[in-house]
């Protein structure tokens, strides 16, 4: 009799525990990590760059800004748009070079954005044939200096030097000191050089 009672208690416990176990399994299944978001396609990155540049250029008063202010506005807009895509640095670099080759953004903007959004790829972008060709065609220059980080996890420090047209072209300023020395200051880099008219608000 005692064994029958023990058996009945054991069966009752098993029945009571079974739903709890099933519920725990379902809860764990529901807590499974979500799949990683898909990598943005090159077309999506191009669209992000183009839309951001056009939006920056469409801001009231953009056409009357100084070249430096235009550069800052477009750089900030494009960098933010690319950061929002979650793309890898290599994909960002490739997209920037492609945007230069199609005239969506200027070479200097591409280098500046790379230095901010994908620092380890800034040199790659600066040395890309499409970037070098646009710089040469517009008489402008872009140089990148990379300083390695002391931390293995931190990105390298990147300095970008952009210069406008050469001293033989308009925009540069020339000063002569009392000693007869002549100093030429290149014009500010023009972010609208070599790109489509709509980008510059023209």
C-alpha cells in the first residue's frame, strides 16, 4: 500500500514538472539570439552616399558657403550615412572610391570620410586610381598621414591634408615679405571640384 502511495506521489510530481520543463524549453528557444543583419550591398552604400551628399548640398545657403564649410557639411552627412549602414571598413572604402569614379563626391571628401568612418582604409582610398585621377584633373591634392595606435583595439590616428588649386591658378594667395621672399598659400580644397552640378547646389 505504501509503495502504491509512493508511486502515485511520484506520478503526480512528474505530471506537475513536465509542463514547467516544456515551458522552460520554449522560453529558451524564444531567447535565442537574433540573426546578424545582412551586410549592405554596394548599391545600398552608393545610395546612402548619394542621398547624404545631395541632402547636404540642398541645405539653404550651401552654395554661398566657403569651400571649407562645404567640405565639413558634406563630410559629416556622408560619414553619418555610412556609419548607419553598419558596413565593414573595406566595403566603405570601396563605396567611396566608386562614388568618386561616378562623380557623386569629390576625391577629398572621400578621403576625409574614410579617415573618419574607416581610418584603416583612408590610405587605400587616397591612393585609389579614381581618386588620384580626379585630384590631378582638378589641380588639387590630398595626403594622408597615419599614426599607429598604441592599443590593439583602437583605430589608427589619421591626418588628412587637402589643398586646392596650385599657385598658377586662381584662388591662391601670394604674399611677398620685405626681404623679397614669396610665400604662396594654396586655396582651400574645393569639395565641389570634379563632381556633378547638383551636388554643388548649382
